[in-house]
C-alpha cells in the first residue's frame, strides 16, 4: 500500500460537534443512543412520541455531555412530521451528519391467520412507511450537503423467520431490503446506509411483545450467551456503524444477538 493510499483509522469517539438525528428515541434503544452520542459531544436531535418522555431524554442527553440537544414529538407515519424534525435539526445544528431510524411498533404474538387487517396496517405504516419516509428526507438533505451516515434498526426477525410474529417479521425484512437498496444507490454519493439487527433487548418493547404469554427467562434460555442485551450495547454498535471508524461499511446489517442466529 502506498502512502497515498494509507488511511488512519478513525476513532469511534470522534463525534464532537456532529449533527445527529435520532428518530424513535424517547425510550429503549433510542434513548440509549441519545446518551451514547451525547457522551461523545455530538449535537443530538431527539424525535419520537411522548413529550414528557422526550424531555426527560433531552435532559439526560445534555447531562451526558452533548454539545447541544433538541426534542420534537414526531409521528413517522406523517411525512410533514419527518420534514419538520429534519428542519429543526439542520437549522439548529447547521448540519446533519448522522441519522438513526429507530421508530417501530410490535405486533401481538399469534398465528398469521389470526392477525387482523388493522394490525397489518399499523406495523407496516410505522416500521416500513415510516422508515421509508425517514430515509427519503434524510437522503435528500445529505445529497445536497455532502453526505452522511444512516443506521436503520431492523431485528433478528429481519434476517430469519420467527413464528408467532409474522407481520413484524415481514416489516423488519423490509427494513433490511430498504437498507441494502439505498446503500447501493448511494455508494458513490458519500452516504453510507447500514442496519442493526438486535436480538432480544431488555426494553418495554420486548415486554409488550411477549405480553406475559412467554416468560423472559424462556427467551433468555434460547440465547447462547444466556442473557438478553442491554439497550446500551445496541447503542454502542449503532454509534460505531455511524462513525468514521466504519467508513468502508455500507449495505450491511449488523446482527447483535448473543449468538441467537448463529446456529
């Protein structure tokens, strides 16, 4: 390798002053991401449902060390809502370097033939339409302003089949597909698009999905590492994927599941 071709490895902690938009960040993995970016001195825009929850995460993010932070309540099903939060982030921070699309809803456990039209419409409107709308406007901004990095939250159900949550599984396969297609389209545009595929994570989302029908201990027993993940562990992987330390990574879905899908 010639000196001209040499690359100095970037630090995953080198995010001071970066403009970061987190969609779906008022709890769980999204909240953990806000704290992780804040601790690295980024400027963090928190978007999601729940004003009280969002304000609490905003305060925590500033205490963690964020250079600046803002919050807006956002419904990802509404295009104008996505446009508004991108306008907030870019006008306040002057830049949008990183976007994390983490908004999602669960579906009830049950066989596919008992799922309802309403359940289908709900999960697809948030997990697929909401993801697409977020990507659409983030990409438009980044194309016009020199590039950036996008990370989408999929799931291990997006890389394998999981009985009992067919609609959710379909929605997360769509996230993986959108990620791959966008990455290929943008590979020469200085925009990287990746996804994470978490296994079970200790969040309210998991408890709502299990709904008392399956004990958490039973899920833990399926994981080779014999534990479920903490939100901060997923957040750290997201931070890495979005950072310059992963500058040659695009179109990838990073599985973070304690070995669950390795067999």
